[in-house]
C-alpha cells in the first residue's frame, strides 16, 4: 500500500511507495530512492555513545528548575537552547554519572 503524500511523481511526493521505493524532498527537488534500512547490530562504540547520550538525558531530567534555568540563560547567545547546551557540554566535558557538567 502506498503511503506517499502528494501526487506520485510530483514535486510534493514524499514517503514510501509499495515497499520498494521512497520519495524524498529536499532543496526544492524530489528524488526516488530505495527504502532506507538500518543495520541490525550496532558496534560497541555506537552502543557506548548511545549509553552516554542516555546518561546525559537522564542528567538533564534530574536537574532542578533553577539549574535548568541557568543552562537556558547560558545558552542565550549560542544558537542552542538550554537542553542542547547541557547535552553538548555533558559530551564535551566527558562527564561520568552521577557528575554534572559545569555551566560555561
């Protein structure tokens, strides 16, 4: 069954068609590709990075409202929001739980 949004073979077509092709739109162009597939197994490095990210998100969720507001204030002129800055600094400062990164 087609799940394409917009007329097929039009500029607005996006999505999968019949499980064999996928329409993608970007930069004003529509292209047709085979269906994307993700590798079934992650490498140890990918698993370790995913775990670091999970710990970073848990660290953000554990912050008090006051500390979250400090991160939001520090992120004002960085092009990030407080959450993004926190996650970035968590990774950059190579934090190990339960430690918290230092607000830049």
